[in-house]
C-alpha cells in the first residue's frame, strides 16, 4: 500500500607529444571525475563478483543481507500541437523523444530490524544542494523497525503527497495533473514514522498513518529555520475494495538575504512565506477494473522578491486539481481513461486571475509477454482545453513509448 516505495590553457612554444598526452589525460580525468565516479559506483553495484553470489547461494543467511538491485527504463515519443498563437512555438507542432525514467534501485536489510534503500535518477543533476544531495538522488535512507507496528526512516525520502497519483510509481503514470507534476519531485532529507493501525484492532487491518519532519523543498537553505511537517493516513475497507488516502502538509520557506554589492547593506532578496498541501484520494478495486479519484489543493501565501533595482510581489495563489481515472487490468492490454481538471487562482493588483484546464486522456498499455508485465509498450492520446485570463486555446498530444523494469 505504501509502494512509493547526472580547453587547456598552454603557453606558446614547443612541447613534446608525450607531455601533451599527460596533460590532456589529467585534464580529462579532472573534468569528468564526477561522471567517472558515478559510473564506477553503478558498475561496482551491478558487477558483484560471481564467487560472492555463489557463496550467497550456499549461505542463506548471507543471501538475506545482499541487496536487491533493479533498474527502471522508460522512453517516450511525443507529438504535440496547439492553437496558442502567442506560445513559444507559435502553434506549430513539435516532435521529440524523451527519457522519462532512468532509475537504479537498491534495497536491502542488515538484520530483521534495520534496512536501507537507495534510488538514483540518472537523468537529473547530482549537483549538491544545501542539504548535500542533488535532485538525482531520490532515496537514501535507513529504516528501523522499532516495534512490530512502527517503522522509522532517516535520510532522503519522498514527501507523502499527491493522493492516489502520488502512490504510484511514476513509470506507470501516463500523465499527471498540474499539481501532481510538482508533487512527484518532492524528495527531501528528514525523518518519517509509519504506524500500522492493524496493531490496535483487526478492524483496522491494512490501514496505516505516517508523520514526517523534513527539510524545506529544493534541498533546504543555509539559513533554514523551519521544517516541513507532513501527515498521511492510508485506509482500507471491505477487504481492500476501497482504499482512501488523506495527506496534509505545511511547507514553510525561509527569508533569504544577501549583501548589496553597492551599499554593502543586507538585502532581503525573498521574504519568508508558507505553502500548504491537502490531498484526498480514493481507490475502488473491482477485480480487473479500478477507479481512482483525487482532489489536491495547494495554497501559497504572498511574498516579495527584491533586487537592488526592483521589487516583485508574488500574490497569494490557490491551486486545485481534480482527477478521475479508470483502468482495465488485462493480461495483454490495460486500457485507461483519465480526466483532469486544474484550476489556478491568484490575486493581482488588477484583481483575481483564474485559469482553468480540462484534459481528457485515452490510452493503453500493451504487454508482449502476458506473463511478464515488467516490459510494456504504451500509447496515449490527450486533448486539453485551456481557459486563461487573456484567451482560450486547445492542445492535442500523441504519446507512445516503452518501459521496462529489470
């Protein structure tokens, strides 16, 4: 149920070819060391010595200590067109290939109480943020089974938001709502506690609650003084036929300062402000058919951003996403239909501005091997109707691709 689960300056003169080669080699290594280091880690993980695996096979207690290693791959081909005349592409169609998923997973345990998880995303940067992690490192935590019912996780992990959209592995989501796209990148360093409510009563079997205290989004801040507080409840009724979820999070952002280069005085480049997220979702399981519904609400306070020359005010925002989707889970095909309604309201000097988006999605997944759903082909058509404060327009998209877990 809790599956959520990357030229040399040389003086003029004569230089020997061997010396040039040495200098170039040193430069090449220093310039690409982070990349070499990352690839080295990947090869080191994947290339576990054969004799170690043989020992693990003959020693069950050692086999339980070795981590489970897996990779996730998804590449899509996208065609998109719209009639938005003032858009970047001036309503001309676009074609492109996109790597949607390039992940390495590593998960294991040290004993019956202590486990760990690592997940890296190779198509994101590993440039360190203030918390010493990059966007490419999604999971890096140790979990401790304190009691039979309670588990503690310490390290980088997902902020539990997004309703049912947020429960799924992104490799399986054809298209997110506007808020869901933002929430799917919420990974921060902190502490989480999970409690199995089934320990209280058999009537609560399959239900759990979670509390999280994490860094502010985008890798915290050097002068961070407030943390994210997030809570989630995952329910289960009628033997798993109905699975609701409720999530609420308070996301503060600190005041950011710098010294003005002209006056030397402190300049408040960004005022402190806060955001709240509320996600309500439900899954209805009907044998080979499932229906999911989400209501995601986001509120952001107003705040000012300043430079030495100007001040910009960001007014309050209230965003809402309503999602209804249905999918048939067949052996070879899994057709789906999804409706997304996004509304964005923000205050401005001229009054309240409201933008609405209605999106209709139809698609299917196809499994060439009926017995192996880890390899999939998929196709999707989407139509979006957008109503903005200045004008309306329509957008059409075709998407096809391939995904695999191995």
